C-alpha cells in the first residue's frame, strides 16, 4: 500500500486549467463598432439637429444650433463657470447617493438577516416605498428649507429606497445550501452576514446602485430646478427663464455626459467586485 | 503534527472504544396532516479509525441519517454521541462533505479552505491540506475555474481543516465521471489514513462502499432501517474484479432487490 498520494494523477487533473471562461478583450481597443457608437451615431444626431435649425424646422430663437452650443460650451469651460456648476451639482449628488445607499444597504442587511428587524420595520418601509421621491419635495422644503440639506436628503431618499429593497432581497436570495455550510462550520451570525450573505447579495446590490445613480441624477435636477440658485438644474432652468438657448443645451449635454460617466464608473467597480461570478456577461 | 495525530488515533483504534454511537429510535417527517416514519431503530457504533458506508436505494433516509449525525437535524427520538458528547447541533468535531462542493464562489480556493478554520488556523495547515488533495497550484483560483473533481477536493480539504474526529460524506463523488470518481476514491482512502479520521460515507454506489469501507450498512426503505451489516475484510487497495469483491457486491445487490421491492 502506498503512503504517498500519487502526484502524477493529481497533476493530470490540475492541467485542466482552462475551465476559466475566455477573458474579455481590453475595452479600450478602438474597433469599427466603437467608432460607430462613439462617433458616427452622435455626429448623425448632431447633423439632424443642425439641419432642423438651419431650415427653420424649429425656431432658432428658442433652439440653439449645434455650432452656437459648441462655441458656448468652450466659453463656459474657459471661464470656469460650467466647472463651478458641475462641482456644486456633483457635491450634492455624491453626498446624497453615498449616504442614502450606505444606509439602504445597512437597513437591507438588517431586514434581510434578522427576522425581528424585518417584523419591526418592514411594514412601515414598504408603505413608504410607493411614494415617489419627488412627492417628498414639499415636505423636505417645509422641514429643511431650500438649502443643501433638503437636496441631499431628496437624493439620499431615492438611493435609500432602491438599495434597501434590493439588498434585503439579495440577502434573502442567498443559497440555503451555502448558509448550511457556514452553520456546519459553527460560524457566528456576524461572520455569516459578512462572509456569506453580503457577498452573495453583491451582484444585486450593484445592479441597484446603478439604478439609484440614474434616479439620483433625476432627483438632483428636480431639486435644483425647484429651489436653487446654482447647480446644473438651476443652470438649464435659468437659461430658459432668460432665453439663453445655447446654455440650456450645454447644461443638458453636461448632465448626459456626467450621467454616462458615473454609470460607467459604477459598472467598472461592480465588474471588479463581482469578478468571481460565473456569468454569461453578454 | 499529523504524524502525532495518527499515532494517537492508532492507540484509540486499538482500544476499540466506539468514537461514535448512534441510537436513533425514530425519525418522522411531518407534512400538513400526515406523518411519515423515515428512520426506524437505527443503531450502530463506529470505533475510531474505521471507515463505514451506508448504502441504500434513494429515498431510504440515508442522507437524513447523515444530517442527524451532523447535527443539522435534531428533531428525532434517540441519541447520538460523538467522542462521548451528545450531539445537539453542528460541531467542529465533525466535518461534512456534501454531494455538491458548496464552495463560496466569492472566495479563492485557499480562502474557501481557510474560512472553515478560526483565527488560530495556520496558513501552513491550509497549504498542507491543499497539497494533500493535490491542489497546491490552484490556491488562488476562483471556484468557477475548477473542474467538478477539483471543487470536491477543495470541499474535502475544507472539511478537514478543523481536525474533525469524524468525517461525514454525503455521496461526495456522485456527480463525478467514472474516472475521476475512481481516482478520488483511491486518494480519499490515503488522505483519511494520513489524517487519522474516522469516516461515515453515504452512497448509492455499491462498488464505492466496498472499495472504501471496513463495514457496509445496507439500508432498506419505508421506513429506513438497517437491513444487514457486511464486514469487508479484504486488503486494500481493492480490486473490483476480485472474486470476494464480486461476491460481496452480489450479496448487497440481493439484499437491496428483495427489501426494496
């Protein structure tokens, strides 16, 4: 009888290295498709818009032509005025999103993991959720005035609801068989939550964070249009009030670009944090 | 470390004091308005160092029996003792390998094994076990990058981290192909010898039970009970085509076909 594990057989199994799915190519490579989606499609849209203004399909006093918008964009960037509005808006967005999301994840974990927590607060939370965040605006203004607090709270509220709901669901969807493994290994509830339940909810948490980010942009602009004297929402509303059609569109494009960047950033963080997943991925 | 353990185990085995004693009077499942007797008077004991298998048709309650010993199911009449202590729930004196590897996909192989231990578990112990199951060069891989056989080796290493006195195996090789299964069976025997672990294997594969065990408990169903206990005395490694082996297989098949009907 041999005492040593037969190394040869073991090695044979270990050669089976390439069970790993093929790696994605670098997403920075310029392919014809990248060119099409980032150059050709936007250019075609801008051309259509330009033609519509040029041939008076829309009144040029109300809608600016692309060339005017481009010139104005450069002006605003050089003078630093646009950067200022961006900084103000991003400050509100990031604060509201982070506070709201973190609280939402924390409450979601508590509700998902502890029956008592869910019994105590879930009925109230689930009654609060159907109220659209925008419907909170009057109350927030009454309570906190039109300052920064009410804006950050509005954004935070939207993020909180989204993250809470999905985190609780993600925790509850954890594989019972894996939870049983932690049980067999005598792990405490705290270890179970940190090392098993929370990681298994991560994909859903990140999907919710991206939805919350999109919602945060919407709520930011709503808050700034309704009651503000700075920020991108105020900027486009002010441009309408004082008939500056170029500014209006510069503001809109800025929001679009920043929204896209924030989503791309979250998407990258999500892909890294859940790189262990064995998914189709598209 | 394992050498010291091994010699300690051998002494214990020499004394033949049962490490595990199972007296399971009744185990009943309740569903709405009716109840079903799943296990009926299961009594046996395992001396330290012995390898015992439980074979039986599917649905005979063998996995339920294993879950009771693991402490995952405590709702039964009777008592189970491991190393003199009454089983009231899961404990680190027992390691469990399930039919599926049940690895945590968000932990690399090494983390999956280390997770089973506690603060005092040494990295060297984790590495030693991974090399014992032949996965030294896969330590940093994600579970998704493992084949079925490799994943089950990780699960075995994980179950051994805490130096359990009893290893419970619930059809651990059931999902593997024939070649991998045969290789894992051979390796399992050597690993358990080295670690000095007593093992209880639940399987529906008669050959597997005969290759690995000192004793085979043949179960019958409705209600689940032990129909016969068969001692396997031939030397290891065992040959499936050996005359004695074939005779034992035929005997077990005979018991299963009559009691199963």
